[in-house]
C-alpha cells in the first residue's frame, strides 16, 4: 500500500480540520441521528458521526433505545474512546445519566430529603426500588407494610439511609412519612455564584469524565478537559477524594441546577508562555502523549502538543527499526508555530 504523504498546504488543512477539543473523558452534546442493530449514531460536530453502543445507551432495560435516546433530540454524552480508524468517537449516555443520578441522590441524602421510588421487585427481606434510574433496597424493617403486601409498580416515599457508590449499595427507608425539606442555604449559594469567580472546594467523587467538587453545599463538575493544560488520561492521575482545591466557575446552568468548574484556568496558559520560547525552525525534544491513526501528538513544551503526521511517524519507525509508544522522547523540528490558533506544524528531525 502506497504511503500517504502530505504537502505543507494539505497538512495545514488537516490541522484545521482536526478539533482538539474532542478527547476521551469529555462531556459533549450530540443529536441522535439514527439507530442500527448494535447502537446509536450521534452527531457531536466532529468529522464523522459518533457511536453509542447498546450497553452504553440503555439506562433502563425496560425502555427501548428509541425511547431513551429519541431521534432528533440533543443529549449529553461521555467520550469513552477516542477516534477509531474511521475517525469515529465512541460515546456513553448511561455513564453520564448514572453519574448525575448518584450525584442527585448524594445531595438528597445530605439534605435529609424525601425521594420517590418505584417498587421493581419484592425479594427476601424487603423490596427493590428504582430511584432516579438507580436501584436500591428497602429492608422489611423499614417498610410501613409487610414486604409481601407491597406491589410491583407501587410508588413509595423514601429517605436514603446509606449509599456506597463504589459498591453500588443503596439502602432506603419507608418507615414513616416525611415532609419536603427546602435547603435555602443551597439556593442562596447558587444565586450568588458568577462566571469567572474563584472558589474553594473539596473533591467528593471522581468519575471517568471528571470530578465532582463540593463548593459549599453544591456538587459542581470539574470536567476532565478542565483539570490541566497537559494531557490527563484519568482524573485520579491528578486528584483524589478529599483534596481541597481552588477552582474557577465557568458554566452556570440555572435550569438544570448544574455548575461546571475549571482548574487549569488558574494556571498560566502554556501557549502564551511558549509564544516567547518557540519559533519556526527550532529543534526540540518532545514527548509522545497520544498515538492515533492519523499521527502522534507530541508535547514540545509543557502543556503544548503538536501533531506529527502519520507518514513521518512511519518513516521514522522504519528508519530506526522501532515502534514508538506513549512516553517516548523524540527529536522534532518546528515547521510553523501559530500560538494564536494554538497550532503547530511539526516534523521529525532527520539524521543524515
């Protein structure tokens, strides 16, 4: 098969077409386009349509994919796998839905609030209920009626006794009626926040797509892409539960009562720093951070990545009789550095 080569103009066009904002761990919005036998096709604004496998689309097994993700509707998805050979991202709807459900349940428990659950099964020692898409257990000792007197499909008013997200354990009580609790402090805090505000918070939970940070009664999301300017494979590589961090408020969604944060915005923008330290023609030793079918991403300055085209990557490996991998260092040449557009045309330094 003939090796694919790029002219300078073609490679520059490749850089323009590639959207650096899409990466594993990102939350993205997408519109459902169609279905096939193995999943859902979604438009997230990338070069090609993204894909949601069946197991990552279904939240409730009793509800069809078509009802869960309705054609033409927009939803939030988690990128769980970067582009395959066809340039298609793999998404999960289930992970996003479940993460938000657990977060809501944590808040309900913290506020000692009442929640409605539906009985899905009567089992030995109690009943199984579904609350906000999460299945929990109500022991017989915490039921107003005997377990055998409860009916599948019946709605119960419940309070959360214990929950363990890691183990998936969720125990509730229906022993007595409860009134609605209103957390005025939380509403006051939400109303006082502003975009760009710097606040202190505690990391309370880590997920595949980021970390939830308690900012004083509200669990706000710190997305994976907002943790650091440098490539981060998983939030746990940088953060751990219990960490106290300063963060910037970047999104406030009053309708959904959701807040998004940034940690990297509190650091200096590496592209601005690199502007005075990198110029066209520089020979720089870089570190490979990711390898894709179209080339490799090379960190040429802390937090600054450049794309090395696949044909040069193959040429180098053939000449050195080696296979490059993530973490390897490699000598590179800066062909064109455009800090304003955050793009670098890169080449491998050839040795005569």
